[in-house]
């Protein structure tokens, strides 16, 4: 969005320069109109070249509204023009209000407008000082004063974004980076003043002279390389602090804002950027205390410290795939890593890692990849390289081939990776984990080689949850013949996303679950879960919680009883989709 404005500014300055060269006199108003007319086509051209993404569309509409107001010679408040732009965008795309990018864009512009108003108020106050005091306090040339004012305006704009945007970011994501303001301060001016103008100039000149355009592209490449060098140096510095003795993490902070705290912060920002002049120290201190959260977590944390034999089960919404997080007092196990969407995108980077950051989980003690199908192992490689995973258990045949050594690992000796085998068992915080499958029996199907995990309290024969991967009826029959006494569980992760090839009547009867978790993509091409499978569970009064309808689902076992479910879409379901019924949820997963 900023680059749309830079392109418009580039065109406006070019038009203004050409008008200055013309041997004719022209009143101020026609000059402004000509400059505005010149800015819009260049900005539109840049938006098209940039791919006309949603962010560029928003920026172009916002710019168009401001330029149209200028062309119509209408006097209006800037915030009214911004509101008009928001209205037009919502009319064109009503669902844009559900996008975080929509709110980020308009929040940033509104913050800058507030900051500019505060700056104008400050300048007006200075202008009304007695002339002697003014001369004494400044004592510089008019040119120097204007340069100083512009520098102060730029600094105030950066300060406003620096203080206010982390609040907006925390509200939407619960996390942010302390390096972001520094990176923005370095990168944004350099990109806006060098890379983008040189790139636009090179693109336009390339239609007439490729050799001349190459010089401009070389300039853009030089500054871009310099910017990347600066950013890489910042990241390297942050890594040194994070892995140093102080364990300071500048890259990610968590701040899950309680509505009361958010209200306090919002009032502080209004004071900070309102009509009362330059920022006050008290308002800034209040905002930073709120965002960087000594009190924040204490107010917002409804999830008190877990005790022995307590368990939290979270089925993450990764679409057509599987990712289930099991958490005890001091132990975190991830069962499956979700699908891989493309070479650059996977469930681990887009869903699992952000959730772990929000929950302040810095490492995973164990990750189980049930088998090698990409909808279960798609995020494994990302977690393996960029996550902090202490131990891997791998099912199937392809899983181990999909993983590579971690970035920071010196050798395979530093890397705990082993196959799932029947009989593997361990105890953490009063919770007993046991692998029931695969056994030594020969199963050719990758699905039938899935890791089956039983989780129960240490002194109980009845399991809390049974995780079954993508096993078919053949493996279900094998489990019934060899481990029937270990199958009963309160909570069952339904095999193979509710496929008709699994969930036999005999298997369901042996498990006897009270709750069934189904992880499936919304309107997936496999039509999971199958209606007959749903009927088998429903006929036995088993409560079914589906990720395609409820989003992420969380169940909590505490003090010997289950609490939940808590759902990601609680009170926020898609009102246009009749299937998204959250009536069976008791609260939002985001509150935990």
C-alpha cells in the first residue's frame, strides 16, 4: 500500500516539475488538479504491475478517494475521506471486514492522520509564541526550520506507528516482534525512496531504452541488497540474544489482550495522538505496559497451572489433514503436523507455529508423525528445521525420508528420531502414553502403518484419548484381536478423517468413546466425514466435534472430568454458512 503512494508521489513530482518548466503562469488550483490527474494513472499502473493484490486494491481505492476529493475541490476532513474509502471497499467486497489486512491498512492510515493532526497543532502552538522567544528557541534559517519540521513529522509518524500498531497486531494475532519497529525504520524509507522509484523508472524507461533502464534496475538492486544485509544482520543479532545466556527473544513476543486492557490502551492512544500536542510520557508508558504485558497475562489467563494427571487436547484446524496437540503440566506432544499446501506453505508455518507462540509454548517435547501421507506429515520438515523439537516418533515408511536435519544440528547424533513401534511407552506428569500400533504384522498400506497412540492417567485402565491416524478396518480388526483391553477411551480421534473405510461398528463398540474428534477440510473433495460413519457415532449418542464446522476444538481434562469443547469459531461462526453451528461449544478456544 505504501508503494502505491510512492508511485503516486513520483508521478506528482514529475508532473509538478514539468509544469514548472513550462513558460506559462498558472494559478495554484489548476496546478493541483493536473498533478492529481497525473498521479492516479501511474499509481494504477504500479498496482497492475504489482499483481493487483487485495492490499494494492485497498491502497488504490484509498488514494483514488483522496484524489477525487482534490479534483472536485471539496473541503472535507481526512478521516471522512478515509471512511468513504472504507465504505467503497466494503461495498465492493463485503467479506473484506473479516480480513486482518483490512484493519491493518486502515488502522495504519488513521494513525498517521492522527499523528499529522497532532503535528499541525504543535506547529500552530509554536507559531503563536512571542517572536523574541521564538527566535531565541530556534535561531535558524527558514529553510532549516522547514527541514527540521519535516524531520520531526517523519519521526512522529514513525513513533505513532511504533506505539499503536503493536496494539492492533496483538489484538489480531496475540504476538509481534520487537525488531519490527527498527526494521521498519531502516527498510521503509530506503525501499520507498530508492528501490521503488528506481524500479518504476526502470520499468517505464525499458519501453524506450533497455540499456538506460538497466542502470535504474542496478540502482534498485544495490539498495535492495543493502537492505537485505541490514535485515539479516538484525536477525543474526536477535538469534545471538535468543541463544545466549539471557535467552532474550526479540523476534516474538506474546500479548493476548483482555478487552478491558485493550480499552485502556485505546484511550491511551487517543490521548497520545489527539489534539493535546506531542506525545505525553504517561500515555506512552501506559501503552507499552499494556502491550508488553506484565499485567496482561495475569488478567487474561483463564488457564491456571495444570496439575499432575491434567491434560489439554487441542485439535487444530489445518483443513484436510491432522494436527492434535496434547499438553500436560510440563510436556507437549504434537500428533501429526498437518498438510503441505505448496513448496512455500504448510500447516506448521501457518497454523501450528502461530498457535504455539500464542500459547507461549517454546518447544515441543515429542512430535509423532502418524504416517507419511502429506496431509499428516506436510509440516514435519518445517518444524524439523525451524521448530524446537526434542524427539520425533515416525510411523509409516515415507515419514523418515521426508525429514532433514535441523538447521542448528551438527550431526545425526544430536537428533532424536525413531520409528513408532507397538509397546513404546512413557509417563509425563502422571499421564501414560503408549503406542499400540504398528506391530510386527505385515501391512502394505501406508495408512495401515499409522502410529496409534493411547493416552491415559497413570493408574487408570481406561484411556483419556485414542489417536488412530488413518488406519482402515483391517487394522481396527487387528487391534481388536490383540489390544482390545487398551482401546476404550473417553475421546476418539476418528480414523482417516471419518472415511467409510474405517470406523467399523466393532471398533466403535470397543472404544466406547463419549466424544469423537474429526479433522477434515471444509467441503473437501473426499467428502469426509462419510454420512454413514457419522450415523454410526450418532446412533451411539457419541458427541461429534468437527474441525470443518467448529474450527479448532479443545477439550480439557482436569480434576478427573472433561471440560469443553472450546471452539475457535465460538460466537464467530460464518453467518452465511448454515453448517457452522457452534451451539455445542461452551466457549472460545482463544480464551484459553
